C-alpha cells in the first residue's frame, strides 16, 4: 500500500551505528571497566479467533521469536547503556545512552508503536492508502464480495537524540531532536450530499511527519533555579486533501469530491521558569511562556453537490492560520512553621486567534455570505491553599480557587468559578492512614441570548440550550479512602469517590452527571512462600439529558409548548456499570529457584440508554413504545484474561520462563450489531461503510517460552 | 510577546531578596564510623546499596564519594554505641520513625539543585505526604532506583486511574508504550493536574500535532479543551470519548432537523428506521472533521469535509 522500505532501512542503519559505536568504545577501554547486562529471547505461539486488530491494538503478539537486551558498560566516570525491547516486533524500541557522570550525557532512541483499528475492512474504492479514491462505474457495486480488502491501522516510528551538558555546574545546557513518522489508514466519514444524504466511509491516508527541536539552558544552585527553553515543532502532512468519487452524485469519474486533511503547521514555544528560596522556608516560583502555531491552506473555490459543481467566492483563496498563546504562572509556597504549609498562586493563560477571517459567498447557502469565527479565550485563576498539621496526627488542608474564563463565543462568553476544598488525613496509627475530602465547584455562566430574525427563526432554540463544556454548574465531589497495613506483609486499601454535577441553568442539553467509584486492593505475603494479591473496581455513571425535536422554521422551538406529534421534548438517561477485578498468586515453590505466577483479570462494562418521548397524550411513532426504543447494549464488553507462568532461576545468570496466557474480548453494541456495509443507497438510511470498528471480539491463546541470560 | 517580556523583566526584583539567603547545611562527618562498620551488621542492606547508582564512585558527590551509608542515614557512632537498635541514634527511612518531610529533605539535600526537583514544592505529592522513598529505593539496581515500573508504581496510590486504564479505549499505558511521566510532572510543575504543559491541549498536541491546526472552521470546545469530549486515562467508548455518540454531540447540538432528533434502537442496523445518524459511528459517519476543517462553504463549517 505504501513503501516502508525506507523506514526499515533507517532503523537498520540506526542499530548498526549504535552497535558499532558501542563496540568501538569497548575496544578502546581496557582498564577498570565493568560490563553488565542481560539478554532474553522469547518464543511465542499465538492461536487466535476473531479480530486480530483489537487484540493487537497496541501490541504485536504473533508466532515467532523476539528479544530484549540491556548492555551496560562503565569505566570510571564514563558509562554506556544500550537496551532494546521487543526486538523484531512492530513494538520494538532501542535506546542508546551514555555520558560522563557530572559532565555530559547523550541518548539516541528509536521507538515503534502500532495502532490497529480494524483488519479486513472492505471498500469499493481503488487507490486505498493514497489520496485519490475512485471506482470504475457509477453507481458502485453493492456486492461486498467484489470490494477491495484493506486494514485500518497506523504505525508510529520515533527517532530521537538528546544531549545534556552539565560540566559547568550549576549551569547546564540540553538539546534534543526528534522525528516522528506516522503512516497508515484511518476511517473518515463524509456526507454524500448535505443535508439528508448518504454517509460514505473513506479510507484516508496517514502520512505524517513531525519534527521537534528542544533547547534549554539553565542554572540550578540554591537558592536560585532558572531555565530558558525553546521548542520548535513542525508537522507535515504529505496529503492536503483526500480526493474521491462521490457515489451520491451522478458526476463522472473525472470530477472528484475532496475532503480536507490536517494542514501542515509550525509551532514554537519560548519559556522561562524560575524558583527562588525566600526567608521563612518559602519559595517563589514562576513560569512564563509564549507560543505560536501557524498553518496555511489553499482553499477550494467550488465543491461537489448533487447538482454537480457549485462555485463559491472567497475573500482570499489562501487561509493563514495563526494562534498565539501566552501563559504566566506565579506560585508562592511557604512552610514557615512545622505545622503550616501554604501556597498562593496566580495563573493566566491566553489564546489569541490571529488567523485570517475569510468571507465566503455561496448563493446556494442561507445566508449566502458568511465568514469563519475566530475562537480565542483567556483564563485567569488565583487562589490559596493551606495545610495544618494538627495534634493526634491529623492533617487538615483547605483551599479556595477563583477562576474566570472569557471566550470569543456567542452563547457563553464568560464563566466565573469558585472552587472550595477541604481534606482531612489521619495517620495516628502505624498501620493505617485514613483520608476524607470534599470539593465544591460553583460555576456561573454568563449567557448571551441569540439574535434572531423573528419567532420562526430556528436559532430561537439557542435560548434554551446550555452547552455542558461551559454551562453553569454545581459540582460536589466526596472522597474517602483507607489504607491498612497491619503487618509488613499485608496491605489492604479501600476507596470511594462520589461526584455529582448539576447543570443548574440547562434546559436543553446535559442536565446531570453522577459518578460513583469504589475500589478495594489487597496484597498478602504468606510465610514468604505465597503472595496473594487482588483488586476490585466498580464504577457507576449516570448522565441525563433533556432535548427537543421540532420541525424547521415554524417557531416550535420552545420546550414549554404543549407537545405535538412532530414537536416535542425527549430525554435520555445513559448509565454505565463497570466492574473490574484481578486475582493472583505468586507461589515461591522453591525459594529463589522456582516461582509460579497465576493471575486472572476481568473487566466488564454494561451500558444502557433509556429514552423517553415526552409526547403527552400524543401517540408515539408507529411501532414504538417507551420500552422498545431503549438501547440495552451500548458499548458492552467483557475482557477476560488468565496467565500461568513458571519462572526457573537455574543460577544467578540463567533464567527460564514458560507459560500460557488466555485473553477473550466480547463486544456487544446495538449501533454495530447486524452490521451492514450498504444499509441503503440513498437518503439518511443510506451509507457505504467499510466495516471500521465492527465486531472487535476475539479469543486468543498465547504460549511462550523464554530464557534470560544475565552477565 | 511584549507582555511576556514585561513580565519577564519583573523577575530581577526578586533577585534582591537573594542576598542573605544561605543553602541549608546538611550532614557532617563528625561521629561517622565508615561503610565497613555498617556492612558488618547490615551486609544484606549494604549489598543492595552496592549495586545502586549511589554506590558509583564515578558520580561526583555520590554517597560513595562522601560518607557512604552515613551520607543519608547520618553519623553512625551514636547508633553503634547504643547497641545498634533499630532507629536508635540514626536516621532511617521508616514510616514509623521519620515523617515524609524529613525523609524527602535528606534526598533534596543533594538532588534539590536539579531542574527535575526545582518545583517539588508545587507538587501535590509533597502536600500529600508522599516522600521520595515511596517511589524510590536507594537499595536497588533498578533504573532511577524505582521500586516498580510504571504504571504499576503510580497505580498503587492512583487506583481510580488504574480502573480507567483497564477500559477498552485507552492510551497504550498498560502496554508499556506510554508512561504516566510522559504527560505528568511527578516531581511538581505548573500545569493543572501536574501535567507537563500549561493547558491540556498544549500537552495533547505534542503527540497529536495534526490536531493543532489552526483551522479556518474551528469547533470551539475542541480548541478550548480536548477534555471537553475526551478523557485521557480510559473510556468505554471509542476514541476515549467521555460518552457515546450521538448523545455526546446532542448534549450541545439541539436544533431543528437531525441535531435535535431522537435516535433510538429503531434507528440502528436492525431497526425499522435505519439512520446513518445512529448506526455505526453515528454523527461521525458524516461529521468527521470535528477537530477543524478548511473545507469549502457549509461543508467546512459543518465539519463534513
């Protein structure tokens, strides 16, 4: 699909350079050198049924061999460390570091990371992996057996190097360079025609390169610490657009539709940090930074519509994006008496959008002329935190934070936050620590009523909508925990957290968010021969939102109006119940010789959506009842795994391990169950899908045998 | 930039306060007995020290170049004279004998003059009575003398985060390809939740540079805070979303026609009223440029191109 030969060559060159450097260094040094390290080789056999992409989402478990190694070399003040993990796999990483203690150090690294989404996806398009997708005859075939097969996945490769010079202490200088490449394919959803058209799932190419340069110079000697840093980052996308033949229009193969992809950008940040010790065991800390991100994109002056190609007029055919940020943090910490800790702070963050404002004129749009909004915001936060060491081993801390956000947004341009917290910790017994805490956030939101053209303007609905990211709210958080360690070999802990968020001003939108978390942990070593460990986590989430469905341009937006069959309110309450537990034992069958580890983990989630039509005396749409519309399987899944592993230490140098691991993942979701690639070819039921994220369930057995040699 | 320079120029005022301040005197050689004496009774502990970084003579100012064991534990003569009873006449890193502050002070006497620990006073760990020895042990040969590898080390205390990491949608933390310390400044910093950035988006863009834009058609909650829609440690929903689409989108978007329409089990693949606003990826089947778009006209504005 794309050439990875160059990347493979780069990694080989990297390894050769590092190994030859190491060998050269080893040859020239003869006296007082110390070499140590370890090498391990693992043989693995995989037996899997189901979706390999989810099983190996961030892994590369397969038949064959892989290795790990770590070589350390020291000679007087010099040292070298070369380690590699998962050698031969797509998750492999290497790090070569060295230096002279107290003078300088350097490091080079290479790291690979896959991210697999879905294997065996299908599309009628040809050209998958590139920026031009087409199909030969219109309409495209709906027989998926004739479609092309491909994988949704991406691979990150990161090459990095760094250097730190600290010979002139207390001054230091450090620099690092890194390059990350990302290649792969991801699913991109596009509307065929809009509004009311089909959906098209497009295999979009990922060909990204990101280069980073970081420089820092500083000074560290009591009572002063200073540093100045510079970070430059450049992102480059090989593809500015994804061109595709749109199956919802009757246009010819020669006319392509286009989806804009992430633009190239440049970013820099200049920062200054400092800390200075003051009298009364106090310290003044500051952090100042300024940054800028810039991009540019050539804009389309037409687009593909059901009628063919629609032309538009732009005030400028090139968009120059520029966003500057400024951040200032001042923090004074103080511990003037043993029993008192104090902190006062002021934080400021501003995002200033200096991008181009482009005016678009599109005669088919309503209104015909409009422009992009430039979003920016400013946040200020200040507060104080105090901690008191009280008699009887109590520690009481309390804080207050005042925050203000101003943003360039029509609906909620300003927030004022008051946050209070109080925490009590008790450690009066050698074998127990108990904590209890409470926090309250009170957010006021300044709401701007929409400017509307009249009572039938659909924008009237904005009068009732409060978007949860900025809406006024009261949030209460309670926390309790207990850590109990009555014996050196026994640890036990309990934790509970309740968070309740009430969006008090919200009429339409998310109104309530309630969460409960509970956890138990235990670890017990019996007679130095058996270690038992386990945990249990439970989480319950409940979200409630209130919405309105209404026809356009009839002035039926007010949720207080009596319901009719086509203008009414509705609600949905989403719940999630999550359970996770793990149990395990480590049996030292022959102490320091033979160890058996058995472990079992399980994670389960049950999601449910309870819908209600608030239709009053009106009937629900045909066939529907308040019960049969609910979604009972919403991101339901269960992940179960078992591990049995024997480790045999033949001697101090040689270790063998063998074992079996089992993992099963079952996914059940009403939005994916009975999946169809082409549920329809027109209208809002129409779609040409590719199978992205469909049925990720799998069951896998992994057998492994490894040996480790230490020297 | 101008404001930045003005604020930066204020800093020299504080330099006036520098005078008269003295670094704290730590330790001393009086009453020391030497490593061999310690080893005589504590050979097993000595052996674990001997394989640690602290025992390396090549490192300037390491304990090996100072008083050995007594660099951290203090002079041992009084301890020896009093029969060597546990914790008597000597400093030990035991929860029962020394509090977190005094244990950390021992470490900071050498490590405090480093960039990594310059802002320890800002750390939530410090005020929570977490001391260096909660995570590090000098009696080992592990990397950075850590007691365990991440994320297990952090999850010992941050149990609710462990529960998040176990969820189906997660960053590659449990696979060992991303560490807690890649995002968090465990030794203290200025960012919220001890993140290594001034704002969540600044942190996320370090790995997800393609989201940085700047775009012509922006989605304001995205630009203000990635955490409006995503959660960083784990989720039951794809792409680390805080709730399921379409409900996530409909929490904010209520309008005539499809933004305000109720989509239920009837609109799924097996329902009688299939809708591409509900089955599979729901809203994202069409509006996938939600992080920003440079697309033309309303197609860009509505994030479908």
